[in-house]
RNA sequence: AGGCACGUAGCUCAGGUGGUUAGAGUACUACCUUGACAUGGUAGGGGUCGCUGGUUCGAGUCCAGUCGUGCCUACCA
């Protein structure tokens, strides 16, 4: 419905045409979505992240901004390639045999079919993106942006190609950036093997400790620390590499830690980044011993060739043992880097890769840092830390799916097949289009680089490229820089920092003003949700529901160690499956649980307990109002009423509370502080509107006086309309539906008066203006507090004597201040109803209070309840004594404080006055209570 | 190894710039079902604010230390 009516459109549509003049005059508010992977399926993290964005964009839209939320997906190089590869595997097709072009075609086919799923899921969640502007990182325009960026950075010397040690994933057979490698805290169980390397001159041996014996075939030296006296005389000597019998030198290098292992380090430059550095310092040629898939290559002795690295390790150890060269096998936790995608242990591999020189880019971003508002603020530190210790970014990936690097090699000699060899001939040519001939030698046989770019390279341009950059489109002119980025903390480096770099470098501006980092969604035990643990909660299950079987499915798939237990619990908790609670309940629950930006624990139950409960309550409140409106309609008294003339205190009160709620909600949105947002909503809807206001209105709704009834209905419906407006950004579906119901209903019965909403669609209504509370409203609030306390006091007392509600009581009340006086004069009927008092007498004079009554002494009023028949004198004495005791303690502490000269001298005069006032009021109350105690003794 | 956060009621969490007797939701207990809602209402019990010191007239709040938990970065042949 919203989409059909163009509710998600900004002032300029996707074609660049101004479609809304009025909005066009307003300030833009722009969010570009963190593009989910095109292979992605909605998970709780997405649900939370996008709920925040939708809330903000809806709020700003209602608040009159020209709001634009740009959606899209990213091509997720390795992930997508893997998905399609597996699909082809299942069909018995080997993607390598298929060839690059055919494979890419297959991926596009797949994307056409399934690539839109996650966006549809977002729409289901209620996301009010401008779907006409949906982008994909491999779109033509966005690809052009990538090529242009690459070319420019290369020309500026900020992109270079070089032979480096990179993180290599042997499963996906590609390089990975440092950020794509994760190391488990504390390492993983492994061994440190101590191996004898014999001197070449046969005079003895050294012992080298290593965790990776299979790489010894790539050793080019043994290094010791020059300060290590144990080994100084060794430097310059030669040793024999075991298993291969190659002769290598002993060298001295500061890097070696004397205290670690034996103090002797084998140097394998092709398989370790530190060794690579040491190797190049000593001008030692690296020796690569593995294929791309981490099988041993032909450099190693024949018996090891073609073996997987781990099998080779086992065989090598066996052989070393046999030869007596293995001195010690020491158990040890070793750090193992793993690909964040394939989870395979990464191999360090020496290869030609493309890099971005990050330091100059980072420096520019640091200069602009004061213009960036990161919320919560503490993430500034993390972000700055990374920028200060920046390392170059390896952007080439040896896969097929992605933006192929716009670099070309001159292939003069057809026999030179590898690109390394080509490069030796002529330097690579970087160009936006395929060059016709080599500018260096004129050769026309040119081939494009086979590597593609890291997906994050295109993502780093996202806020710009989605708006048309590098073209100067109307979109880019008006909507860039964007306003707010909502994302997760774990991609601050991957994404946020890099977007900032690109944007500042190319446009001179940061791509957004605010970065809000949303909390992390965890399961009920506080563990991260993951497929492998089977503890994830599918947002769509929460929305639509699921059978018990489907609930079990992810757990069965993951097979965690406590699977039986989990399954049992599911069977017990959801024997009939899980009944869907809808998108609004999902959204409400997630936001309600979002505390100050830490973590957020959810279970399936929490969606029922928090979200669904709240939606039901709201729904029932609406039902109540609509029911009475219908009834009124049947009565058919068509009197036209000046609603303002008959407005009551409670009407004024609820309108004031609505205003306060709107103010608070605004504050939450404006400050990106959602800590208490859910509670503000809850308190206003549940406590203010339902518990008190609706209850109070009942008196008038059942009255015989049409004016009273209609006035109550008018205020009920107008206050409820405000409630829907305030709630709409968080729970758009239900509020929109109720809006469409109450509008015509109010019209039919002429209940709106001058407060008739001007928009038929709630989403297009204006949010409630921020306004301070006027003095008279403050007075109303105070009176109401008095009323609440009055009623509660009576209820409490009644409970303490087990007097049923059905039993009406008679009471005398005496007012001590203006609020209470007003209350007793105006609201006797409501008080009587809420407190179940049949007969309330207002005392003009305190002395007129009746005997044999139980008293409530309050600072604003005194109530005397005629309950003597229920009262046990001893019990009442005890009650009073207890209260007196409590009060007395308090008075003593107040006294002590006020008698302390330092307090009176140092504390602010206001505080002192407050304490004095409190003391005298409490003393007075104490006196009264003591009097009551004496009185009761004579019952 | 360094950094960041957190530790308040059984559980999940609120508690700007220090100021009466520390709050909410949930769970628990008791009572209440003919008209919005039992997915409800009313009321009640429940906390030495991790621990130890310090600053202060006054500390859940500020400082130092300590213990515990979680996360991040780096690194360990």
C-alpha cells in the first residue's frame, strides 16, 4: 500500500525528476543501507540494523525532511562464487571446466533468480526504502565508479602491484586481506617440534623449534639473535636441512627471540611474513613449497610431492623421528589464522598482488575527524587506533566473480603464460578501457588482469556510487553526503573507515555525518548466533511463525553437542510450533532490548513476552475506543459540541503526557540514544493511556449525558491518534492499520472537531512538534499525581485488610494543598470509581474527621476510611507503628544531616531548603501518625 | 601483551553534570473474571548497587586498586 502511493519516494524520484515541490524545499535526510550480501538471508542482525534505519527514516520523513533511504545488495565475491559453485557441483558441473565467462553467466542467472530475496525480506520487515533506487555493486554505474577509482588511485601512486606475502585461503584459492583473517583467542592446540639441523662440517648440530615442520623444505637459513652468546660462534656456519639435505647458512638477526623455543629460528621466507622480512634483509631467495591448494609442489623431495600440507607434516615428523632428528614434541597452543569465510587455516603465500597505499588516505580522514559523529562515542577510539596503525590493503582476489581489475598486460611472447612473466616484459597498463596496444612497446597482444577486486573495494564507494558518482547526477548533488550510517561495530575497519577514505579523497567530504553502531544480537545465553551453533533465531520465523519441525531444523543441521537437550526444550516450549507475532512485534522487541550499545540477548519467548504483548495491548485499547464510538453511533444523538468547552483535567492530562512522550521519543531519535525508547513507549501506552486514561474515561462513557460521552470520545480518539503518530516509526504496520480504522469512524460520528488529522495515510502525517510543557500543564500533571496516589493509597490499605473490591467503602477526605483541594472538588466521581468508594465526604475542617476510622496521612491529603468492621486493632497498631518507625528513622537521618555544620555550609541552598522542608513535613506527619496510634488504643 | 566495555532485585536492564527512603519489565506471592484486554487488573515481598580503599558534609554516581565476565587489536618460530 505504502509503495503504491509513493510513500517511500523522496522529493526527486529515481529518474531525477522533482516529484514533490514541497519536500524539495526541505532539508534532505539520507541513509544508504549497509548492503547485505546478495546471497544473504535475513538474520537477526539485519532485522535489528534495518529496524534502526527504518525508524530513523520514518521519523525524519514525518518530521518534514526530504527523506531518502537507498537500498541495495553487494556482490559478495567469494561467498557468491561459493554458493553458485556448490549449486553447479550438485549438478555435476565443475566450474573450472565451465570456464570463467560461462561461470560468471551462471552467477548472473543465479542472481536474477535469487538475488532479490533478502530485499524482499527487508520489505516484509517494513523497511521504507526507495525501492526504485535499488542498487547492486556490480551494476553498470557502480562498476564504472570502481574502474574510475582504481585508475585514479593508480595514477596517483596510491595503488601498486607487488610481490608480497599475503594471507592465502587454500580452499578458495585466493588472497585475503588482513581483516578477513580471524585468529582464535589463545590459539588452537598444536605442537612445537624441536628438530636437529646438523652442521655441514659434521661437528654437531643446532636444534630449531617449529610449529610447521612441513615448511622446512622452504627454509633458506637458520637465524639466531646476534646477542645470543650461546650461538655467536655459529653465525656464518652452514647446516644441513633435514629430509632434503640442502645446505643453508646460519645468520644473525635481531628479530629472533632468545627466550623462545631454542632461540634458533628456521627462516622460510615464502611461508611466513616475518621470515620474508628477515629473508629480504639478508638477500635470501624465498622458496615456495606449495601449490595454491596447499599441497606440496615439486620443490620438495619426491616422496612428499602432491601431499596435503597436514599429511606432509605427519610424514615429515615420522621420518624425522626415524632418523633421530626429532628432539622434542612439545604440546602448545598455537595461533592459527583462519579465513572468515571458508574457516580454512590460511597459508602465507608469496605472490603478486595489488595493494592500496593506505597511509595518505588515512591521514586525510584523520584531518576531518572532528566532523564525524560516532555514536556511541567510545568507538572513536577503536576507529582512530586503526587509522593510526594503518597497513596497506591487499585488494586483489584470485576469483572470478567481482570487478575484474582494469589492468592490462602486454603479452609479446605467447609462451609467457603467467602474468609474472608478462610483467617482466612491460609494466602493467591501467586503463578504464582495454588498450589497443602496449604504450611501452607497441605490441597489440594485450590481456586483462585475471584477478578481481576485494568486494569491500566497491563497498567503500557505496554511499557515493549509489547516488550516481562519479557522474554529477541530481541525486549526487542533492543527497550526498548522506546523513546517517547505521551499522555494526565489526565492520568499522572493513567498511566505515574505507568509505571515509574514498569519500574524503574523491569529494573532500565525509560520506555521512553520523555513524550509529547498533548493538550485537546474541542468544539468550549471551552467545553470538551462528549457523554452526544452530542457535540463530530466524526473523521470518518470528514474523510468520513456524512448525515445531521447522524450529528443530537449524539445530539438527548444526548438530551441537547439547543437541538433544535443545530439541527437548523446543518440544516442551513450543509443542505446537511458534505462532508468528508479526513484523511490528519483532521490531518492538529488538528495540526494547537495545541498551546503550552493548549487546542484546533475545530468545523466541522474548518476542512473545515483549512484542506481542505490547501489540495486543495497543490493539485492545483501539478496540475499546472503537467499540464505544460504535455504541455512540447507535445512540444517534447528533448534538454538535464545543469539545474545548467541556474538556476535563484527565483529558488535558493525557494530551500533556502524549506531548511529553513525543518529546522524549524525539530526543531518543535525535541523539541516536535508544536505551530507553522502548520503555518510554511502554510507559506511555500501557501506564498512561491504558491503565489511567482509559479507566478514567469510563465514568463519562457510561454517562447519560451525551456531551460528556462525546467529549470523552473526542479526547480518546484524538489522544489515540497522537499515540499512533508517536509509535509509527517503530511499529508502522499496526499503527497504519488502526489509523485507517479510526479516521472514518471519527468522521462518521463527528468526533474529531478541529483536530481531524489531515492525512489519510499515517506514514505521511507530521510528527508531533517538540514543545515545552506550559505552566498550566505542569499544574495538571501535579494534580494527577495526587489523584494517582490518592487512589493507590486507598487500594493498598484495602488490600492490607483483605477488603474485596466489590465491597464499597465510605470515606472522608481532607485536602492539605491546592492539588488535593482541586482533586476533591472536581474528581470525586472518578476517585470513587477507581478506589471503589461509595460515599466520599470532603471535610472542610480537619477536626470533623470521624472516629473509629483508619487513616492515610499524605503530604497533600488525609483519608479516613470507615473500615472498622474489617480492622483488627492489634494489626492496625502494628501497621501504624511500623510506619512510625520508618518515618522516625528518616527524620533522625534528616536531623543529623541538618545539624551537621559542614552540610549546611557546603551544600547548595536549594538542597538545604529542600531537606528542611522535608524534615518539617515528615515531623508533622509523624505527629499525626502518633495521634492515630493513641486514638486507636481507645477503640 | 595492549585496549575497550560491563558487574545494581531470581532474570533482563534503566539510573545527564554526586543530594531525601535506588527504579522498570519479567519472574515470584496474594486477591480479582458480565461488557478493550486473564496475552488482563490490583496489591505485595525481594537489592550491604562485585570487593577494598580514597576524595567529599554527602558516593550506585568521581578517583585508585582489586576480583570476575565479555569483546577488540597485535603477537608468539
